């Protein structure tokens, strides 16, 4: 019995398999799409253990997104059909860390804090699934990564940008997109016992609130809201204990009125943030969001199991990126990743 099938099956008292609540047609579509996507991702892994984005090649961000996709569907390092792939991916990521703590494989990459935040989040999510020696290596790497995130936040910035992050560890401005990944990484790291002072979380939350505009969230303070950025803002608030605040609920209402569409720039980025954010809000907001994302993703999955980004803003990153985010959006209700848990 596969891990996905186990979601719909329980064991009776005599040990035989007994059906739990039957899967809906929608849930079966989701399960099947996730399984096909993981098979595709497994075929894309490089001999080094890494995954790649186009046109940059092997990437800590792509590798970490792929690893989290497997983990989101219940797969763990060292066990089952994808256990070896996960171990190889994690080991490759750990080998890329720079002496200053930066988790990046490509020298001269123009936006390293994206790779860093995504990869730090993956390490925090996987640390409880590893054997003791590898978990110890992972914790050391994560602690160094967290220190870099905290240093980057402390760079002197104007009040307009204070509390957030942008492309470089030395950036003196901020945006909600980069800030989202750093904040998720810090929250996940704090959950596994890393030293993350509360005031750093508080300052980041205040920056997120500055990006709230006209019922949704924008890329930077004073910029117009979009569906993708609104999902980012909602998730940042929800996972930092700001559950059902006025801004989070207003953002959920914004997405209920103006849901994510395939015409959006950075659509798959929005798939991840809107799905996880609305799941955290819960209730009618999650039910509507789940149905809409399923309607968008299931018919657009390719015969090989991949997803192709429909907008040029993401198409350049390749199918590992879009397929991993597609899985992470669809698999939220499984709640295997700690960051998904309410």
C-alpha cells in the first residue's frame, strides 16, 4: 500500500485493511496528480543528487522545492521508493553552504536570498525525519543559515523597508516575496529549536503589514495588491500567530473575490502561497480555494506528470520549479510538512 493510498485507509481491530471515509472524486484526482508529479520529479534528479532550474542549472532552491514536494506527500529520507532520492538531494544541499552560511550553489547569482530562504525552510522541515548523524549536520547548517537571515534583516533600512529582506544579504530595501521565504524559514527553524529571537519575527510581521493595501497585499508597501502577494501575506501572518487578524481575513476575502488565475504572473508561486495560506485560514475560504486550484491544476498537468508555467515570468525556470510548487499546493491537506499544520 502506498503512502498516498494509506491516507484513505485505516486498519480494523483484526489488522485487516478497512476503508476510512471514502475519497471524493476531487481528492482522488489530487492524489493521482501528486503521484504522477512525483514520478516525474524523480526522473529529473541529476546524478549529483541535485535538481535544476533553467537556465541556471543545479540549484539549492530547485533541489529544496523538489525535496519538500516528496515530503509533502508523506515520503521520508531513507525509506520507501523516494527515500534515496531525498537523501541524495539533502546531502547535495548541505555540501553547497558557504562559509558565511549562505545556501547557494551558483556564484554570482543575482538573487541569492530566494535560494537561501527556500533551502533553509526545507532543512527546518526535514530535520525531524533524518537519522541522528545527518540531523546533526542539518541542524548546524540550519543554525548558520538562520544567523545569516537575522544579519540580513538587521542591515540599516528606511522605515519603508525595515523588518524585511530582499535579494542580497546586504540589501537595504525589502519586498514581500523574498520576505515570505525568510519568514517561513525562521518560523520553521524556531519550531525545531533554533534560536530565533521573537523581536525578529515581530519586525518581519510589521513589514508584512506595511504591504497590506486596499484589502490585499502588494509586492512592497504602497504597491497594488495581487492574488499571489495576497496569498504570501496571509501565510506569513497565519504562521506567525496572527490567526484571523483583520489583515489576514481581508486578504482571504480578496482572494475569494479575485482568486488566482492562470493568467497571473508567477502563477505557480501563487499556487503555493494561496493554497497554504487559505488552508491556514480554513473554513469556507479553504474550501473555495481548494476547488479553484484543483480546477486549474488537474486539467493542465502534462502526460508526463509535469506542469508547465503558463506565464513568461516563471516559464524560464523550467518544469522542476512549477511541478514542485504544484505538488506543494495540492498536498497541503495531507499535513505531512510541519509548516502545513494548523
